[in-house]
C-alpha cells in the first residue's frame, strides 16, 4: 500500500494557491480522513516570485510544467492553468504518462471534453473535474453518484457569480448595468475583461458539462444558445418585480432521449422559485429528476477557497482509488463510455416558453392594436398588457407578458414590430421560466 | 468480474416498495451507468399479500428475513424494516456473513451506530446510510466526500418534513397546531402517532448522525437537547413575522475540537436566511466549513421515491466497490476509525443565543419593571420590548427580544417570572438563530 500520494500542481493562480493553502492548513484533518498524507510535491508556474501569502519553501518549484507531468513520482497532476492551449497539451501528456488528473478547466472540457475523457479511459486513469462547475457545490458528484438511479429531466442553474452579483446590485440599488459592472470589478467579483462572464459564455461552458453528464451525451458547444445580461435595465427589473418575478442569468437544460434544450439567457423567475432568493455572488443549481423530484444545491460558485474545496475533494476521491489500485470506478461522463451518444440540441427557434416584451412606443391611438395584431398573426397569445411608466420624448413603455409561445414566432413578430414607425427603440425581450416551488 | 449484483431487500414498506420500483423502472439507465445489472433477487416481508401497486412475481419472496441474510448469492442486504430491534439483529448478522449493507435506519444509527460501524469495519464490508438523513439530499456523501478537505463548523437543518409542513400551514393559514397536524395526517404527511416527528426525536436522530460524521466523534444520543413544535402558536408566528423572522424546527450542530453543540428546537430565523424560504414538506441543510464557506442542500426529505433515490445511490456506490473487489474505500464515519474520539456535547444550560419571550401579563402598572428587573438580575439584556395585541380576560401579551444570553440564566429568570401573580400563563420561549445570508 502507498505511504503517501504525491501531487503536482500546474498553475499557482488564485485557485492553485487556495489548494496549496488547504493542503497545508488542513493536513491533519485530511490525513485523519484519507489515512495517508497527501503531499504537494511540485508546483509549476511561470511566475514563482510574486508573493501569494503562503510559504513555498517546502515545495519543489519549477517553471517547466512538463517536468511535473513527466515526474515518475507524481501520482496526481492538478491542472489549474486554464484555457484551451497549453492546459490541454499538459493534460493529454499527463494522461499519456499514466497520471491521474484533476482540473477545473470548464472551457476545455466544454469544447474538447469527449476526446480527453476517451483518452483517460483508454489509459485507465481518472480525470476529475468537480471544480469546473459550481465552485464548491458538489454538482458533478451529485449527478454522477447521488442521482445515479434517476432519469435527469431538467437542470436550472445560476452558475456565474459575477452576473448574479451584477443583477443583484441592479435589483437592490437600481444601478444601471455599467455601474453595477464597475462595482463588481472594484470588489474583485469581475475580471478586467468581463466578456466571458457577462455575455454568458462561462455559464454556457458549465451548462455544456452538466448537459453531457446529465443525459449521457456528447454535446457540441456551439449548439448552446447564449445570451448575456448586458442589456438588462433597472426598468425591466422593476417591472419584473411588479409581476412577481426576479431576473437571473440562467443555465437551462431540459432533457429527453430524443432531444435536449440547452440555453443560457436572462430569465424571469417567480419569487417562490427557490433560485429567486439566491443573491450576490452565490450560485445555485436545481435538478429535477424522475425519482428524486427536485433537489437544489447552493453555495459559492467561485473564489479561491470554495473552488479549492472541490479540487481537494477530487484529489481525495482519486487518492482513495489509488490506495486500492483501482481507477475509473465511476464512469468519467456518468454513463459507461460506450453508452454515450449524440442527442440533438433543439435550436432556440423551436423552444416554447413565456415572454416579457417591453416596447417604447409613441403615445398615440392605434399603437396597441397594431402591435397586438402582429403578435396575434403569429399565434402569440397575451397574458397581460401594461402601459405604465413615465413618458419620455413622447414615448411610453408598453409591457406585455405572453402565454406559452414559440421562439421562432416571437422573433418573426418582433422583426415586424421593431420596424414600425411608432416603436422608438429596439424592443426588449426577456424569457419567463414560470416554475414555482410552492407546494 | 461479477456479471451482476444480487440485492436482498428486508421490508417492503413505503421506501422498500419505492426501491423495487426504481430498480425495475430505471433498470436500463442504471445498467448504462454501472456497467452490469443490479438484480433485486429476494424480498422479505411479513406481509406479502397486500397490493403495493408493483408486480412481485419476478422476485423470490419470503417471510423469513434470515433467509436473505444467509443467502450466499446475495451481495447487498438492504434493511428497510426500521426500528432498533429485529433490524439491528439482521444488520449485524448480514455483516457477520460478509454482506454489504444499505440502511435508512436513523434511529438505529443514532443510538447504536458506533458498534455497528466497528463491526462492519472489522469484517471489511461497506455499510451505507445516505437515506437515513435528508431523504434525497446527498448530505452524507457531501460530508464524507465533497467536504473532505474542510473543517466542519456548523450544520443547521430542517430535517423533518412533517414539522416543516405543519409550521408552514400555521404560518400561511393561521391554523392552530392541532388543526395543522390534523391536516398533515389527512394529506399523508404525518403518521397516526406523530410523536417521533413533532416532538423532534426524528430530527434529533438525524442530527446525531450528522454530528458524528461532521466532527469525527462518537455521540451519546441522550446528550442532544430536544424540543418539538407542539407549543408553537399562530400568535408567535405572527410576532416573528413582524420582527422579520420565520419559525422553523431546526437541527443545530456547532463544532469545535473541544466541545460541540447539538440541539433540536423551534427557532426564529431571519427572512434572508436561505432556510427561511424552505417551506411545505421540503427539507434543507446548510453546512458552514472553513474552506467552503457555506453550502446548502435542499430537497424532499422523505417520501417513497426521494428516499429510494438515495438507497439506489448507496447500492450503486457499493456495487462499484464490489466490481473492483474493494470495500471501505470511504471511511464509514468519514474519519478513519482510529481517529474517532469522544467530544463532549455542551449541555443546553451552557449555550448562548438570542431569545424571544412572550408573557401573558395583567395590564397594570409595574408589571414591565418587575419582569425586566428579574431579567436584568440574571444579566439578560433586552434588545426590544413590545406590548401589543388584544387584551384577553384582563391580560395582554408582552413580547421581549434579548441580546445574546446564556440559557441557564434565561431558565433561572423564567423560573422566577412564571410564578409571579401578574403572569397569567406559562411563558413562551423561542430561541433566535440570527444568521443572515445577505451579502
């Protein structure tokens, strides 16, 4: 039996530093649980001089990540570099060398997961990625293990803390998007280039991973519909509030054996939907499945320590397999590899949901009948119509909520409406996911 | 390698029937995930004639549970009988025979867990019990695996659906406790004898298991303070609402290396505590830990199918170990057995929290100063005082909220106050857990 597990860390950024910290601070508790020590042997990073607030002198340090990947003493390679370039090369090399791998690289797994998983399976090594989705929430473990007896039906998540913080600030303080984003940057909740977060790509990476796992399918990342939050205004949030809704950036996956929905966009959800109370930088995900009903996980979706917690859990999972000289105990993608199949993703045009429209229209007779006439032509039935709010430069907000409608019909109707003379600005469309958790 | 896993089920009650149903209905999906079939070979129950709505003709049926436990073909024994008598005997016999065991028997594990776990460890078999706490929520897996790198600090749970349903009905509809209990029974959410649920014992069983797991300790069940919900009135709930609180039956565990708190009682929690929005029969648990911060799980805590979902997850976990001829991969009690130690449970007298008092007092001068004088004598400092509500037979409700106070001081003060001539009824005391989830 092994006397200790040797770990090699690639990338001493925020999460990498958090990992080193946990392995040092909680060494005793980890040994008490695992039975043998987990030893962080080597750290590779191109910058070994910056102060990360932790002592590095007990570790082997190198600027050459390949040295870690090729070190015969290293059992587990932890990839915390990120991105789709060098990280991919190093992971594949580590697998080739028979090493177990832990990563939090959602972009890589979302786009190139399948061939990497196949390679790991061929080489008989484990590849763990709990930290790639939902930070500290054990959603990967829940899907692969706790819900193993379930047919997953829907997954709905608030998976990006930056967006949730910004939307919470707009909601609570009436800030405009740009001001809320600025605040998020000032508080360290958003990066200098926030595109990946606020335009929904980060959320979509996570949704791709969840969708693959949930239904046992290979997903083409480009099939996911992605819309960010930069167009959301305090006015829409105020209207939503009046109708009993909050606006959240949701990752939505609805499964079936013939087709799945996979989309990321801002959505209105009712106050009594549990996700509506998940505020600030918190993340949450609800899973609906045939046996379990509905289950929710909630916690910090990012940050140094919460994410490091999941990385450590992955390391321990693998260490426990190594101690018993077994690997691949749980299939990498939840289903046995030969059971993974392509399931088509329904194009956004073909989905049906409820809609909120806000038009800025000239305050004159006949406008309402013109717009509702166009909607009617496309079979879009209205649940309610509200003309309220201040008149600005002769225009007033006209808000409409629809019954269930098809996206393609909605887009066709909007194409006609947006070019009307009486419509002053680009119409606002927010989808409504009208699911209550009230019993 | 094994070609299939043979399961023996003891007890075809609600959850047992749910398990048989999942294994039949989701056979294909389970095989696609596990790789080989899980076969329910034998079912033992003293009543094999009642219709459970599922076909039983493909199973071996027996009235003799020992036949299952002694069957050399059975790999996993699933104990769904409950209670501390025959269930304990059968589990110990199964372990003795080298069988893997799955159980949801919280009363048994809360009171006799340690010797049973030791026996399983000695015989090198797994004993899984995810369904014993929180129904479908994977809280055991989360504590044993996902949070393995964390020092657990607090666990706070709504762990009994019957109580949560009753409190929700009192809150939403202003029902008296007795009427809400009657409704719960009519809807099948409470059993004929509801004592175990409404007096908090069921919650305490679950808390005992969580506390052992969280801190790596052996717990004496009798050290847990237990108070149920039968004294809660609509009036208290209304007052709570006015102060920004909801009343929930909480399981509270606060850990340290020198002492832990473990208590079950109704508590007021602020609206922006995530647990306050967990209503109806739903359960939830929050765990605070040093690395992860705070994490919450939420779902159905009971019921045929949600509980069966966890039992299946346990079966699959064990099946995956059997396929690799390993067991004890994750320590039964989260820590290596030799690391489990006794940590004293702080007596309720020594805990400190905030309090809500409601006195029914005669509406005459001097009453307030007498009562506040007694509280002051014991060092209990008041946060606010409210005299409001209708006068009944010359008495009015006097409500007080305290700053942090020690339980023993509070009990001593109440002992003096309850015998005052001006106090018409037994004083009401509800503890306040003033933790907000607002960022």
